[in-house]
C-alpha cells in the first residue's frame, strides 16, 4: 500500500473540503436528507416506539433491562429506554440514506470539480452510469445489512463492537465511493484494474473514514437529553454525516483519479516502447536486405 499516495490524497481532499463550492454542495444533500427524515419520523417514529413498547410488555423486557441498567449505574435511563432504542435502530438507516444521497447528488459534482481543477488532462470515458451506481450501491447495502445483522451479538461485548462497526462502515464506503469516483473518467476495464491494484489503499481510506463517521454517533449518547432534543440532534447528526461523506468522497476522488492518471501513463509508456521496438525492427529489415544484395 502506498501511504504517500493516501496521505497526498487526504491533504488534497482537506483543501478541497473548504472550497466554497464544496461548502455550498453540503447544503443540498443536507436539506434533502432533513426533508426525507423529517417526513419519515413524523409519519413512523411513534409507530416504531409503540412497536418496541409492545415487544417489551409482551416479553417482560422492562424488568430485565431495568435490572441491567441498575447494575451498571444507569437507572435514570429506564424511563426513556424505549425511545433510545428507537433512535439507535434508526441510526444505520440514517447513515445509509445519507451515503446514498451523497453518491447520487454530490459525487457527480465532486467528480467534475476535482477532475477539472486537478486532473484536466484526464479524458472522460464514462464507464459508469446512474443506473450502475444504484445497482452497485444496492448490492453493497444488501451485503452490509447482512454483515451488520450478523454483528449484532457483539453488542454484548462493547469494546469489540466499537471496533468492528467502523470496519463494516469502511467496507461499505469503499464499495460505494470507488464506483462513483471513477464513473465519469474511467472505463470498466480501468476501474477493475485500479480496484485490483489499489484495493488495500482504498479499503484503508474507507476504514479511516468509517472511524471518522462514528463521530456523529456520540450525539446519541446523551441519555434522556438525547430523547428530549431528538429533532435538533437528528438534524445536527445528518449535517455532520453529510460533511463527513463529502470529505470521504473528495478523498476517494483524489486518490482514484491520481491512480487513473498513473495507470494511463504506464499504458502510454508501454505502448510507446512497443511502437519503438516495431519501428526499429522495420528499419533493420531493409538494411539486412541491402547487405545481402551487395554480397551477391
């Protein structure tokens, strides 16, 4: 893995993050996410809370959870445990929807912005499409949800769960972002080559941003205050997720386009060497023939 290339892409992404166009870009996904989640919570939040409440009553879960909270010194949360669970249940879906909105609405703009400013020499071969992005993202989301459900028992071992979750989010981010970052400039063959040659570096970027994406999660650790300020915290969390994912998109974009430029330079150099060898062979044939005629 080329740490220098990863670090260089990080520095360029950080510089691009504070460009006024990128700051303005964060507003569109934020308002779209806020609108969708505002409607979803207004329509279904109470139903989700009622469902969890019914489950707790039917299975006598209040007693078990209450005893557990008393044991660990968090008895104050007993009165708000149901809405807290509802909030935590919504968190993965909120993150996935933010990532999907960034991929659909922000990544094409990020692609053009970075390409024109930093890699104007790269020819666009348009190997990706919106439909391809949706299909690729849907497949990745399906696999992620499967792995995420399989990891739920790790909640019984919090230190392990805290470490595993960013790796899962990192894998998902790596899968989604690499396709979108190369959709405009690379063709299918080039994209597959870059994924094969730079898989470790791209996965490392994904895991790093997976840990970075865990930062908004701490907004939900306020206990009863989290429930009381839920609408405000939800809006703030969505905005932070949008900023994190835009930076993530810029990081992947800079790394992938730099890798694509290096790949094409290697191919051009190899083609030049082949052309030079063929030209030398062709030039040597008449000389051999003329030498033979003189001997005769």
